[in-house]
């Protein structure tokens, strides 16, 4: 793989994760009924919805800045891990007849963020020196 191809792949991964998270932010910050339902069921309404929305926004910004992509990917990975656990344990795969769309989007962001964490693992190790090589 050439450098140009690699760079395109990394940007595609960044944009997929950022695009999905940005799209869901609208629903979180406008208190859309679906978001209110989800966070009420989790016992986190409204502060959990707003807090997680802010964390996702920070993650998106960090993902889109090349120098901070590894941190944004790690944040997105953690946030989506929480979303997936919430779906499996409390919400169910299908939420309000969405056909599992929210679960699948969280899974896609989790996979894409995992790929970015793997790609940038050396950068993350240098940021966190307590991690063994």
C-alpha cells in the first residue's frame, strides 16, 4: 500500500466515525424523543445524554485533527463500547422499532475506531509511556 492509499484509508476511517457521531449529536442536543427515551431507560436523562454528547463532540474534533486522531479514536472506542454494552444489557439491539440501526452504527464506529487505534498504536504508546511496548 502506498502512502497516498494509506492516507486515504485513514481519512476514510476518520470521516466514517466522525460523520456517524456528528449525526447522532443532533438528536442528543435537541432532546429528540428517541434520545430522551434511551437515556431515560438508562437512568441518565438529561445529564448523561448531554455529557455523552459533549464527549462525542470532543472525540469528533480530535478525530478530524490529524495530530490528535489517536486520542479521538481511543475516546470514540470507549464511548461506543459503553453504547454497545448498554444495548446488549439494558436497551436491546432494536430500540423503538429502529431495526437495530443505532446498535449497528455504534458497532461500526467501534470497529472503525478500533482500526484507527491499531494504526496509531505507536503514537498512543508514546502518549502513555506507562503502557508496555
